[in-house]
């Protein structure tokens, strides 16, 4: 079976709306990874320019500011320190690289997917060798925190970067075509027992679903239309009452869609996206802007820097 079949894809059912899916409790924990080794030392997406590098001190200041925003919001924050997790990671796999060699580990959204209504995760299988070892650190941290850990075998899967839960529903949106294999959603559907709506990505600038698609609440989504096929755009429009498009150029220039909605009321967004922020605010959400431009040099902003856990 494929992600397009009726078993996995309920949009084949006439009149389907996301509220037909079972209710799901909201994630209450936000994971961040300390950025002491963040840098831009290779190129695996269009935003990365190793020759330009990144300002490590400024990145740390921006990460501290981001954590401060979360401390004032209704979300519990927890932190993975790569230097502390390395022992557990090497217990899992002795050949794992040290944290100094993993400058993208700060982008923890790609490390896994939270299970619905359970204290558990599905681990990622990174599409690039540069980031593959990061998952061992996350797995070790999860085991130390008593999270149940699952794996997938059918292809590359970059976690919450491509697999996004519909707010409040046991319904998964699955981005595929660039980093994550379409086939992996068959495996996830069987493992999780939930419907999955596939969205095909066709633009390398939007290599993960979370840089072009952000469900803000059950009926509202922020998108960059250029990222998707016509069929995927139609699917999005058919499932949300309000489709907000990012401001002109802001989804690429400022990674505006790589934001983090919390409790259907708050949206944490990278600073420097005034048109997108205004559109989201006009839809009734409270926008919290925080500078992330150093991390954007590596192709990530707020959502890439956070992982929602049950």
C-alpha cells in the first residue's frame, strides 16, 4: 500500500475534513539542543555557504533569546547537551562521531517524530551522511529520559522536518520528494495507526516540509505555495479553512514558514518577516519574533531548532 491509498490517505473519502480524525492531546514539551558546536562547514541545502561561515557567539546569543521566549510561553522546555549525550551515543555505536564534528545537531526537529498521546518517538534516518550520527545522540537522550524509541527501515526519514502532526488530531502530514522517502509513510501508518496525508515537495529551497508548511491551528495553515505540486496545493486548500501565504520572498529570505505554533494561540517566528508576521497576527495569533539569522545561514529557523514531544 502507498501513502495515496484510502487506508493511509482519507482525502479519498468524499467530504473528509481533518476533524474527522481522532482527537490527540497536544505536545507539552519542547526540546532544544545546545549550539556550542554550531557552524556552517559543508553544503547540503541551498542556504549553506561554508565560505561565509557563521558567527558562533551571535548564534549562541540568538539561541539563548529563543529559549527565553519559550520560558514565557505555555510549553515546557528541555535541553539536550551534546557533550553530555556523547557517552550514551557511543554506548549505542562506538564509531559515532564526536559533537564537534556535528555542527547541525542544533536542528533537532530532524531527529525524530513524537508518538501521538505517548511518551515515545520514531527516530529519523538522515538522508545525508553529514548528519547521520546526530540521531545516536538523540536516541541516547530519549532512552535516558524514558522515551520509548522506534525506528523505520524503508528509507530516509528526517523526522518532524517532514512529518507534521495536524494540531489536536491523530492525523499526520507527510512531506516527501527531497529528503524523506514516500515509502516510509507506509511504515509509519502501520506503526502509528493514523491516516497520513502526503505532500510532494518539488523545490530544493524548501527541502523539508517545515520550511514551507506550518499548521497554526486545526483550521489555519501558513504555506509557501511554490514548494508543492498542484495536487499537494489542492490537498492543503481542501483541508484548511484559512490558507495564509507567506509574505513575498520571506519564506526563502527569512524562512518565515519555519515557525512554531503553540496551543493554537502563539506563533514563535524568526524576526525579519514583517509581512508574514502581519498576516498571521491578522488571523488572530500572537506572534513572538526572535532573531535567527545566524541559524538561517545553515537553512534553519525556529521550527528546525525545536522538537515537540509528548
